[in-house]
C-alpha cells in the first residue's frame, strides 16, 4: 500500500509559475498510473506538448482555465475534466485572477513528454473529449454516495476510467479488489477512512492519495460528520473489473 500525505510531499516546478506534487507514479511505487497535484498561478501558460506513450486527464479542482487540445482552444472551470489523447498536442493557461488547482492523471507510471511548436487554434466549445460538469448529472452509486463518471470510452479514452464520488456522513463504498489493475484514490475534500487488506481504519485526509495494488482488498467509508469527495482512478477502461469481498 502507498498512501502519500499531501503535507509530506516536496514541490517540483514543471514550468515557471507552476508547482507540482507527485501523488502517485513510478517514484512512489505505483506501476500503472501517475497522479499529480498541480497549482498554476494566474497568467501562467504551459508549453504545447504531447505524450507519445499515454493519454492524460486534467481535472480542474478550482480556477478558470483555457485549454488547447489539437487545434481546439476552449474554456474549462471547476469540476470539468479534459482528456488529451495519446500523441495529441495540448497545453493550458490560467486565465483567472487567482491560483488554479488541477489534478493530472496518466494511465502510465512513467509518462514521457515531447515539446511542440504552437499551432493555429480555433476558439469554441469544449470538444467531445471533455467532461463538462454543467452538462452532466451525478447518479447514486451506493446509498449516500453520488458519482460522476468523468473519463472513459465515452469521452474517447483508451486506457483510463475516472470518477468523482461524494460521500455523505456514514456512507460506504463496499470492500472489493481488482484482479488486473491498481486503483488510486485521491481525497479531494473532507476526511475519509480507507480499508486496505486486513486494515480497516486507514485515515485519508484532504489532498492525500492512496494507491492499492492488484488483488488487494480495499474500500472507503465516511465516518465523519461532513461530506467528503474522492477521485477514483483506474488505468483501464470502464467498467473496471472488480470483485466484492467482506
């Protein structure tokens, strides 16, 4: 089991005006995915680039962003999630007046990157590879657990399935394991309790990331008095194979 506490991670700087915490990846012991917690200052624009060996999903936690994917340029804000397909150029810019926070996800523990020259862009609505929060509604996954499915084959993903789950006090995502892939769980808001193998009370605080290995029992519940949010990240397409256990 790997739980990375946000407060314990050292920041790196992938670009001037950007700060990154690596919450899962080859350097943390993960073998199938990379998860980053990226803060971008106002006015900061990343270079246009592509990943030849993986797609990338970028979830906007907070902020007003402009994205470039292929030749499309469009806006995205809190709750939206942008998929950049493998081998397709993309970039981002914080066009708001305050720092933006993004969660970056790759279904690859060692993503590679190639810089590109900017191209001519067409401004418009987000393309079909973008989950737009305002155009979607959550559904009840389990009693007291509401869920948005944000990335999967329905937005053109090849090898990534990602959901946001909101847990009301006392709600549970039942114990299970995945026979063929890891799962990373990123706590977006509040405090949760994780189950791992024979451990039933592993605290997961806001900003922490829990990566569970293949075939290991795990689950999540909210024992607190406030709602909590979690990103569930699977480096496979939907629905991720799972086996429920006690």
